[in-house]
């Protein structure tokens, strides 16, 4: 039998890393900010439904929110070593932040871009996304359910959905 230190290292390597679910500016105001656009669920409600869906797929999530661009960049950099993938609702930084794009590119992880509203039915400045250049896909317009869809899509990207489920989608 290998020494204890080797068994611990093997166990640590085989443990899946969480999916980072990162939320940008003003998402802490969900439920009160423009409910006609963003709905009445709070970010805490969204976190709970995201974690529940992830658990059902055998995944863990690390759910975070910041109004500070630099903090989001730091978390994306952290994801390079600490996460299996990134689901990002960058809020308004989607349309302005080359720093976030650079961090996502450097992270070398699967990225799913997420928006609660359909940005293409809104102001024209929201139609351009820097995040999209680093993302495998974009989910927008489904409200809080978009987080659950993003977790499913990430599970599929990571090969975590069972083959029977994938076959039924085809």
C-alpha cells in the first residue's frame, strides 16, 4: 500500500473542482432593480437554485458576486487552478471589460457567458460582448432559469452528463 501522503495526494487529484459562478455589478440588487427586466428573485434565490441543479448533476459550485471589476478578474485568475469551469454573468462589464476577457483567456477553462435578460432585445450598446470571445456559449433571456441551463451546459462540456441523457438530447 502507498504511504499516506501518496494516498492523500491521489484523493485530492481525483476530487472534482467546483464550477465558479461569478456575478458582476448590480446583480446583488436582483429582486429590487428593474423587476420587469430581471424578475423578482433575489441573487440568494438564484444561488440556491443553481446549487440545487449542480448537486443534481454531481457538481459543486462556488457562487460569488462583486461590483468591482478587479475582484472579478482576480476570481477568474483563481479559477485557473481552483475550478473546472466558469459561468460568468459579468453584468455591464460584459460590454466594457477587456481585462475580464484577458483573464478568461488566460484561465484556460470552459466559460459560459450568462445574462438574465435577452441583451439583443435591449439597447444597442448591450449587443457587443467582450466575454463572448472567450466563451464556449452564451445563455441569455431565460431569467434565473438561465443559471440552471448554464450548469447543465457546463456539465455537458465537462463530460459529466450521463450518455443516456446526451443521447436523448440528440
